[in-house]
C-alpha cells in the first residue's frame, strides 16, 4: 500500500513521529511518500538560530515558517529498516503531486500538539479526497473541520501508535469510501460561498443591532 502525506517538515505535522513510531510497525509492503519542500541550506541562519535562547529561536521559527524536522527525517531515511519504505518527494510540482495522490491508497495527517503552532483547515485532505483517497488524520485542531469520521476519512487520537497502526491496517478497509462525492457535496464552491454569505450577513446584522441598542441607551 502507498501512504502519502503533504506538507513542510515542521514538528506539528508529525511526520517524524509517524516514520519513527508508526511506519516501523506497519507491514513491510507499506510505503510512505512525503510530498513537501526541502528547506534551502543557509549556514548563517542556522548559526544565528543555534546561538539564540530556545524560546526566542522557537518563536522565530514559527514566525518565519521554517522547517525544523528535516534533519531528523534525513537521519530516519538512512536507517536500514526504513530506507526503502520512506520516500521524500522534494519540491514536487503540481502535476507530480496530483499523480502521486491519484496512485495512493491513503493519506495521513499525523499531527501532534505543539504549543503556539496550531494546525489550520486541512485543505490537502480534500485534495486527496478528490481522487477518492481516504485520509487518516489526528483528531485535533483545524483538521476536524475538513475530515468527518467515516465519511472522508478516519479521525484518530494523536500520538496513539496502536490506534494508528490499527486504522491503517484494519479500519481503513472496513468500508467502501465515497470521499469524492462527499467532498463535492460538502465543500463545493456554491455551498462554501453561501455559508460565507450567511456568516457575513449575521455579523452585519448583529453589528447594526448592537449600534441601534447603544443609540437607544443614549437617547
């Protein structure tokens, strides 16, 4: 089976945790492909960050969106029991990304909690769903706005190795997935635009009502 993930190698994405803890326990015919940018080498920046206090360094890394886990991924990729099962497709173009997604069996979003670095809406999950690829994802933060359990994927407890292994080897195979149909129905441009309009209208109405109430108090 081909497992795919998309994203920058930062801690909250959980890629290092997944390769180190989960991939090792999956059957040997499971291959994990990570599609994501390889950070450019910058010795000066690396040196400056290295001599900074940890709290300040962390804030700068988060602010600039710097990759922080790439060295750990390099090291894991060289280990004998992982070397031929983990492929990092670096700086892939749009067509390459879509081709890999279309050939995959499942996408993973193995996010972990990181203080001050919350995951947003899981748009990449919907990209996979459009190829009818289900997503196994951590049940936290913005991911839950994109994934509905057993509709277009599975929501699994973050950092629960046994649950992740079970989800990828057993639970994912217990139903026929109609991810594309679900996404087309729930996240179409028409529906999303209508929901935005409804939200804006509600905010405008409440703002006007609040101003009216304040005016009445002064009068």
